[in-house]
């Protein structure tokens, strides 16, 4: 955090946000189809899992080579 948020600051921000009511203007998926699409936004396609498996295999190979070279 770049600055300290005081109790007064938090109270002021809370009052401002309650005046703005940003939750009334929020946008998002309205239809079931749109909700299904947006639910996949964070999906990475399993890349991380594949990278971990590849890393594990490479480590095993490296250990085997080191053992062969002695």
C-alpha cells in the first residue's frame, strides 16, 4: 500500500461509494449463454498442469543423466 488508510478515510470512502451505488450500474452476463461463456474466463486450458508434468519429467531425466555420469 502506498499510503495509510485511516479510519476517517475509510468512512469517507464508504459514504462516497454508498452515494455512487456502483452496484446498480454493474454490467455482466444476463443470459444463461453469456453466463456460461463468462464462467470460463479464468480457465487456462490446463497449461499449468501440463507444465508441471513436463517439469517433473525433465527433472527425472536430469537426475538419471547425473546418476549415469556419476
